């Protein structure tokens, strides 16, 4: 869902793909006009093998109508494991929380 709290509107979404004991996550950012900002992605996993926390962050600069995937992570997680994901982008001094899409067994 777009955030209309900044101009131009920014859409950000975490996309997860799982295959066997591996989860791949990426933060996708989309905007209709040139936009620059920072992103933050935190992933926590809990399964029988243990717990782990991974964090990535950095800057991004998108051209007009651009979509970019940043913050790519790959983490091992058993099928019965749980992932907790927090993601946000910061544009013009405002924080935008990102949506989270999860798909299994791709």
C-alpha cells in the first residue's frame, strides 16, 4: 500500500520466498518520481536450530518510476520455524513502515 505521507508517494514491501530450509527476503521500494532516502530491514528467526537476528540498512536513490530491491537476505530456517520481519524506509524525515508478503515452497 502506498504511503501518502511523503511526496512523492512511496511503496515498500518485504518479499519472502522459502524453499526447503532457506528463506530469501528482499525489500522492494517503488516510487513514481525521483526519491532518495534510507532503508532498514531487521529479520529475526526462531526454530529448533536456534535463534538469529540479521539487520541491513543503507541509502537508496530511485529514478522516476523506478522499482529497486535492496536489503537482500538469505537465512536458514526450518519449515516449522518462525520469522519476524521489521522494515521501513525514511524519506524527507518521515518513516514509512513496509508491508510484508510471505510465500511458501517456491
